C-alpha cells in the first residue's frame, strides 16, 4: 500500500529530528507500525535499529533451514516443531512472523510471442453455463478459434464438447476465413491429446485424420503453460465481458447468429494488438491470402452411433426416441446425425430421416411408421388412441379409469373423447374433463355438455367436424337403379 509523500516526510522527520521510536510515530500519526518500519527501511536504516528483539530470534536459523528444504510446509506444523524446541509464544503471532521468512518464488518473465501472418491459430473450449430446451438442461459451451496474427475471432456455441462438435467448429472457422492456418495450438483437451508422458504425446486419431485432411499441424502447448495460448484465453475473456454479458437470446440458433454478427462487427473493429494503428479487420485482410487453401470436399463431421432397436419401433439417440419401420425392431442399426437431421440406417439403406430434437424423452415419429404398424396390428389402435388422448389431455386418463370401474365401454368412450379432442382442442378438453371429474360424472356426454357450455359463454360458433363419420358417408354413396325387366323374367311373363 502506498502512502502520501507528506506523511512519509513527517515519519522521517520525527525519527531523525525528534528521535521518536517507530511505535511512538505510529501511535501519534495513527498509522500501522509496519507502515512506519517500511518507510524507515526504504530510507536505508538497518533493521536492527527499527525492531525490538523477539522470542523467535533464537529459532530463526532452524526456521530458515526448514523452509528452504520444505518451502510449502504449513505454519501450524512448523509451529509445533519450534514449540518442541522451546518456543513458548502463541501460534497466531508465530504465523504472522513466519510470513516474513518464508521464501518467495521468483516471478517468471515471459517473452512476447510473435507469429507470421497465416502461420498460427489457437483453439479452446469455454463453458457459458446451461440452456434449457424443453425438458432437457444442456451445457452451453463455446468453441473459440483465434488467428494469432490478426486476432480475428471465430465463435460458435454448441450444446456439448464432443469430438463431432469440436470438428464442426474447425470446419466452420476454416470456411468463414476462406482458409486454414499452418499450425493450430491446443490445450491438453481430451479431444486433442489422449495421453501425455513428458514430451511423448498421443494425439486423438480422429483429430490427426482431420488435420491431415486440411494439411495443418496440430501442436499442443506445454503443461501448465497458459501463456503459450494467451491469445485465445484473452479472446474468451473478451467474449465473456463484451459479448455474452447481459445478452438475451431465444434459442441456440439466435445466439450463434448474434455471435457471427459480433465477430464480423464489434470484434473486427477493435485495434489489432500486434499493431494498434490498424483494426483487426485490416490485419485479417492482410493475413487471409496467406492461409492454406481448403480441400474441395469438407471433412465429414456427422455423429455415427450403433444402436439396438427394442420391441417398440423406436431407437434411442441423444435423450430422445426416433421412430423406425416396425419390420426392423430388435436389430442393431446405425444412427448418423448432423446438427439438423437424424438418419437411421440398416447397412446402406436409410430407414428413417427425422429432424433432430434437443429435448429430452421426446418421441419424434414418422406417421407412416406408426400407421403401418397400426394397420399390421389392429389391436394396437385402441391403446394408441388412449396414449394420444392422455398426452393431449392428461385428465382423460383418470376419466377412463373411473369409467372402467363403472364397467363403461372404454372403446366407445375413447373414440368419443378423441372426437371431442379434434373439435375443441387439447386445452378445452383438459379443462372440461377436470370439471366432469370434480362433479363425479366420468362420461364423455358430460364432457361434451361442459364444452358446449364453455363455448356458448365465449359466444363462439359451434365446431365443424373436419370429416364426416364413415357410416354417414355411406348414406351419400351413389346407387345405380336396378332394371325392372329382371322381375318380369322371374314371373315368366305371367301377370300374377
């Protein structure tokens, strides 16, 4: 802590002119005695003239020797060792004194690392909390790649740090820059380094294949040497403070769109640390032609997973179930997924192609798969209707259970409730069913009356059925008139 120059001058004057001791100066000027001793020490006065003899003085040679041999030995353990040798003061004062004699590790000096244009880029992951999608709570991680010369930042957010997303981040950066650097620096990430023993490094084989495809050199930094990839570390801090702080977004796509605009806007218009007279945008324009040309075909980054289909026509992938044809249940299949689509394959045959869901416990279905199964097993139709009804209006499950206790026709009740669901919607059916259950009348007619009453209270028009029932359609079927001459042939031409 620094003190005012006039206070320092008063301390020196009272000591030299008035011959006051350090404690007297501290009490009269209302400062700490350590502050007075520091000012006097900085003035070149010997320590013996400033400090009184202490009880710890006879043990100082032993303390210094012990701390030189064991620099991280705790003060409490050292106090016990000194106490066994005759020291009789308290532990708090001893701990305060030991802090003066503990050897300090010398601060390491670092050289400023400079790179050529297009020579190097630095890569790292950064965690930015979590995001909720439906019933799933997923990690929100950022892939950050920085060009070491121009400091151009590529930023993209993912929902996990798997190898596929790691490679997608690389491909996105290379395509955004129109080229690849010659060397990429990695921290000791599991996606990059599988094992390390001293200077012996075993890279992830997928990353080596990816680097070979784009013809760059993967290079890990030394252990506990964060200064070697300080550019990406500072870029992550810059992202946290200038982009992500107090930012609102609707979903992951919206966040990535804002990140892309920020990288090409505010982040590109900041001064370049290598040359503050120009902007990052100008430095990148000079660096971009020096990047390696990209191959014609990008490296495949689809997730590939072997799955086992059970007895139901679904396969589980990333917390959700995706439908497959019922003819391929209880088989080992292959799932290939990108950020937007999920495909299920049997060998080289594509069985299903679904939009990808990042929810949890969701069922993504192709209606043709389920319709084919229902047609194949008609007994499943009733249960399918019950499940659909229970998913749309959960209270209908209690209504069916109470109707079963009264020996009601569950098939007829289910069909009536499904018809009401189609006409009035899930929200209205749920409210009317709860009201019917509260009145102890678990019957679809009661639910229909409640729905009509609620509709009339809203002054809404009666619902119109989307399609007529089959038995009503049959009444409108065209009928060809029968020729009456056939009756004459039956009577043989007789009038009777």
